[in-house]
């Protein structure tokens, strides 16, 4: 061993001895401790949601409570026990609310199921003590075809076209692009006695990409529903609209009848006068017209008697006139409107066929 090596070994031994002496001298003064860093106050919620769901189907939402530095607040349930987190689901058009108890959180997180029935983009938001966070957008897709929705006007007039739209929808009313292919044409009809609609047959291919537009006419007044009868999947399916109130057309004439065909001279009898449109529908609100009705009794000799009475005498389109006649013979009864100012008729009043102004109508006796 050369001199330099011996010196290096000697220095190392000396340093080792000095270190041992220092450690031995300070053994009685050495100590250590630990510290736990807890999460801070609530700063936001991390909201986990799926990107796409089906209308009406359940999906799981996860809320995670975080402090200012993104640490999970693991003791959230104990810290806020007895309080609720307000959760909103929806969009600007429609929102649903529910409360999630803070006690439901486990280690700073909670899982719960939601569902939404309207197709479109929605979000889930959480609100608690001034802290509000919103999830990424969730796309709610429509479900499979379930029904044919028929959109009709609430009101229509007899003899005039009214427009109708139809949509293929899922069970929650969301439009879908496809419906089962019909076997043959689609039949259309109105509910109610003697109701008829034109057209009564629609080619199936008129409904394209889940929708169609049509125009129908009914001569019958009253409250009814439009029905579409479609055959597919080996059976017949009927889809029904909401009520349509079909109002009479123009006032056209009077129908006249008596309560008895033969009556002794001097005995009272009733003349029944009914206001109808050209389709035979009773014009119920004829009493709103300002004017009078001229009632004429005619025999073979000519006019025997005439009288005037107000349109206000009509009740639901019917006027009853009590009269008596002393002469023996056969008489015809005429009725026509008098004193109607057609130019001053207001929009809310029943329409009147102007052709009847100079015309008496013999109907029946």
C-alpha cells in the first residue's frame, strides 16, 4: 500500500469516528412529529354524466365535492349533514328539480339516477350554498316509433278546408324520422254520427321522414276528432287527434215545421223555425244578428198574414212562434230575414249568405 492510499484511509477513519461521537452526543435531544392536511371549503362540484342517453331511460350522474385546490372533500357528508344539494336537469325550455341530501355522499362523492323524456340537448347542474356547477351537454335521443301524432286546429268551419299535420313520435311525443311502413293506403274519418271528411283515403307515401301535411273538409258541424287508420305489422292501428269544434257555415235559410199537420180553426199551434247553413247545420248564434225575420202565411188567395220578430227570439238557432188561424183552408208558411245590414256585420257575428236578401223560402208545412 503506497503512502497516498494510507493517508486517504486514515482520513476516512477519523471522519467516521467524529460522526459517531456527534450522533452519540445528540441522541437525547432528537424528536419528530406528523401533520394531516385536510380539504378546504367547498369550491365546486365535478359532475360526471354520459354524452348521450335515450328519452325516458335512466342514466347515472356522479357528483364530486372539491375544495379550492381540487381536493376531494371526503368528509362532505358529515360537514354538511342535514342540508340538501339542489340538482336541476333540462334546458331553457324545460327544467326538472330534485334535492340530494349531503348525507348521501360517500368519501366526497354521490351517485344517483336520472331520466329525461324530451329529446334534445340538456345539462345537469348542482347548486349548494352559492356554489353552482353545470355538467357537459347530454344529448337525449328520441326512442322508437310509438304513435302518430295528429295536430289539428281547435276550430274549423263546415265546408271550408282545415290544415292538419302529422308526426311520427316516440312514447314521449318526441318526433322520429321513421315509422313502420303501412300496408296500403291510410284511411281517414271523423268520429260522430253522420260525420264525413274529404279526402277519406291518403296514400301512405304522403308521410315522408316521419311527417306529413294535409288539408281536409267536413260539411258537418259539431265537435269531433280526426282518425287515421294505418295497417302495419299485420294489424290495424288507429291514431286520434284532439277535439275539433266545427262551426256552421254561412246562414243560408230557414227550415219550417209545425207541431201538427191539421188543426181546427181557432186552435193555437206552434211554428218551429230553424236557421241552418247550406249543409243543414243549425246556426246556433243566429240571435246575435241585428235584424228581423218576416213570417208569411199564404193561401191560394194570396198573403193571408205576415208578422215580424227579432233574431233575438232564436234560442240556439231555433225560434218557436205560437199562432192561431180562424179561416179554413191549406196554408203555406214562408220565412225570410229582413233589415240586415250586410256591410255592418261584425266579424264575431254569424256569416250570412247575401243571396237570401230578396228571396222567400218555402220549405215545408
